[in-house]
């Protein structure tokens, strides 16, 4: 049974401040933490790393989060994906993601969603 400390996590975000704050929060709580700065890089790392959980922003240069999720879902329907969005109306259902996290990110809510992802992984 997986626990959060065993998880391989891919975080896809183009904003430096958000990258640093999430990495600071999560890197010590997960088994492996990888960062990508756009959807294209995220897709490449996803193929190499095979993460247990993906957290991604939607609005990024080169390839946005929606495009990346769509491409991931063609070969990987099971990996839980959390989208980060500033807008509540960008529902995860429409994106192919499992959960959404509204900015500003609350640490408590982030960990609640990560635990839901771990539960989903353990129920496979």
C-alpha cells in the first residue's frame, strides 16, 4: 500500500514563485519530486518518470496544462491529476483531471487532495 512518502510526484508550473513554494512544501513529504516548467517538458518527464501523481497549472507557455493532460490521458488513464487554476469554473471534469486546486493554494487543501490521490492509487 502506497503512502505519500512513497509517491513519485510531477509538478508542472511556469511561475517561479509557485514552483519554489510548492517544492518547499512537498519535496520533503514525497518519495520523488520532479519539476517541469511547461506542458511539453511535463509530458517528457511524465514519459520518463511515470509519476504516481501529476499536479499542473493550466495556463503555461509552449504547451498548456489542458493539452498536456489530453496527451497524457491517451496512454495513461489512471494517474491522478490535480489542476491548479485561478478560476473555479475550470472544472476538472472538463479537463480530464481528477481534482482541482483553486489559487491561492492552501496547504491544508493541497494535502487533502494528495491523500485522495493516494487513496485512488491504492484502490487500483
